[in-house]
C-alpha cells in the first residue's frame, strides 16, 4: 500500500506539472495565476536596464542632503527653508508608491515605467535650472511623483520576467541598487557640490535617464496577464477609485511631513504638526476602511490577508526602521563626539557598502540553488541585531575600526535578509497582483526609513537631556570627587587663580555633556536591536514555497 500511494502521489505531481499547476500551492491561488511571461530579450538585460532607473531615483533621495547649505546660499533662503527640498521629494514618493500598481494596470507597466523615467529625467533638469527655492521645491515634488513608481515597478518586472529558481539572483541585482544608492548619494553629492555646483547633482540624471529610456523602449514588454487585462478593459469606461486615491494621497503626505518635520518643530508643541497628525491618522484609517470595501481599490489591501506577504511587510518595516536610524546616527556620532570630518566619516562607513556588493549576488546564487529563504532571513536578522548591539558598546575613545566592523556585520545581515524577503513575498500571491504587492512593499520600506530617522532624532535629544540631568545632579559642592576634579582641571588650565575653579567646573560640565550624548547614542542602538529581536520570531510563521515551483515556472517559460 505504501508503494502504491507513493506512485499515485508521483503521478499526481507529474499531472499537475503537465497542466502548469504547482504542487503544494492551493488550487484557488493557482487558478488566479496566469501563464508566465516569455521575455523578448535575455532577462538579465531587462534586469540591468530597469535597475538603472531605480538606482538613479533612489540616489536622489539622499544626494541633495549635503548640498542644502549651498542651495540655501545660492537661492537666498534659510537653512530651514532649504530642507523642504528633501521633505517634498519624500512626500511625493510616499504618495505615488502605493498607487503605482493601479497606474500600471491602467497604462501598462512598460508605458508607466518608460513615462516615469522620461518625466523624472525632465524634472531633474528643471530642478537644476530652478531660479528660486519655490520653483525648486515644485520641481522636486514633480520629480518625486515621476520617480516614485520606479522601485515597485522594477520588483514587479523582475518577478514576472524571471522564473522562481532564478528570481533570487534578479532580486540581488535590485537589492545592490537600493542599498548602495543611499550610501553613495551623500558622498557623490558632496564631491559634486564642492568641485562643481549643486545644480549638477540634478544634471547627472539626464544622461542616465536618456540611456535608460532608450533601452527600456527596446527591451521591456508587458506580461500576458497585463496585456489581456487591458484588452478586456478596452472600450469600457475607466473606473477610478477617487475616494481611496484622495484619502491615501492626503494621509501619506501628511504623515511624511509629521515624520520629517516633527522633531524640528517640537512635535505636538506645534499646531502645524498636531493638525498634520490628525489629518494623517484620520485619512489613513478612512483609507483602510474604504479600500477594504470598494470593489476595485486603488491599493489592494486585501493582499495583506496572505500570511507570507503580511509578515514580509512587517519584517521589512522593522528592518528599514533600524537600518535608516543607525545610518542617520553613526555619522553624527563620529563627527560630533569623535571629531571626524564629514568626508572621513563617510569613508569610515563605505566598506559596508562594498561588502554588500560582493555578498548580495552570492545570496541570490544560494537562493537559485534551492536554499531555504526562511533560514537566510533568520540569519540575516540575527546579524543585523548583533551589529546594532555591537555599536551600543562604544565609548569616546573608540578607533575607526570599532565603527567599521559592527557596520559591516549589520549591512551583511541586511543583504542576507532583503533578497530572500523580496523573493519569498510574491510566491503565494496571484501573478496579476505583483505590481500592487510591490507598491505596498516599497511604501512600507520607505516609511520604515522615515520612522527610523524620526524616532532616532527625537529620542537622541531627549535621552541626552535625561542623562545630562541625572549626571549633573552629582556635581554639587558637597561632592568631594567632583570638586577635586574641577580644581585639578582648573589648575591645569589657569593655574592658581581665582577663576581657575570656575574654568574647572566648565570643563567638568563639558565632559558631562559629552558623556550624556554618548549614553543617548548607545541607548538608540540598544532600542533598535530590541526592535529587530522582536520581529525575529515572525520568521517561524513564514511558509516555504514548494521545491517544485522553480522547475514548473521554468518549464512555463
């Protein structure tokens, strides 16, 4: 009976493979998956072309950071006003990310991606030509709206172009772009600004954008399921979810403003931030209710009912919250407390980016050889947690290497986590929902970065004040050790003069402030290590795709 059962199971699997179905995947899910796309060009050519545009767009999220003082001076604006150059771009990105899937379904993925690249390039040129700060901010909004759909479009294109057993390597190429671009941005932006003009940080997008648009028009074609859907819709009136579109756009725009400007304006001590928070919460809650009830939502939140996709989104939210927070904290710590200049601080963290470029293709290769994505995700999260915790053991006498190695461990963990996450999240979703899923995933990733920076900047200042108050309570006239230290330092500076004790107290207080700031930085690293540790058990809930899936998808090609 045992042998007969095994034979029957084998025959059933062969029958399913012949019919194009996937063993181990629910039949209702299989029914929703259309035939795999047959790429007109080598899939790797398509991957390199579309990743070029994504790299350009992600680079622009950070390349303008170091140029803000130059922009403010050139356009006769204050430093605070110039920060809107960054904020408006992020707001526009946040608005377009979740609706990019819907736009792709209306225009076609090829037309949407090609149009995004062309408009992004044109508005980049306009940013470089802007005569006033107001015009620059307007062009940055348009640039963010044009480029925001590039990230999710690329993930959806790669998911449809590559079979399951090759998708890991494809996502590795994409991951190299989105991890290296933010690291390269400030360094490249600083060099261009110092040697040429801040306007060239926008002009450099023009040749890249032209090349990307030219090759995209040649190599990229829509998959069969999108082509069929557009043909079926032809001649019918376009149904637009205006309610969901308005709620999501206003809610995400307000949320991004709160996260970016909250600390600067003292959070709820500011009427502007208070009202922005109310608008954000109200609109986003309304959007969730609306999108779950409407027949054809602009953002398909029902995809979050699929366990793997929901868990992947939760993990990537925590992952990018911690990653962007530590990326924000580490250069500040090295410059403010250790005395590094900006260039040296950038060079100190650059080895991590080089390690990622070498590691990520290896991760993709392992996935293509059948490695368990869940184990790789767990190992990656554990490495990020270790690297973040390692950073929390710093002091004011650490060497540069003591900053480099924890960062390398941390970023190696990121490479080991993000590629399997990007691969596994599509496996149990209907094939015609890859664009919607990629849009939601990209939004969660970007919002995680904004949340991480907002949390770290807020808690850094407040914890420094807390530690300073605690430490200064011990500096009193009755504290013999404190008075001896003040007299000793004063004597070393001013000799035996009446003002020497005051000079000594000032030096003691200066050291106290540095220690308070040090403790605040260390607290932040510990906080984000705990956040990462908290999501590690979620990996146990991930479903592993059937081993047959790669061969089946390959046969379909």
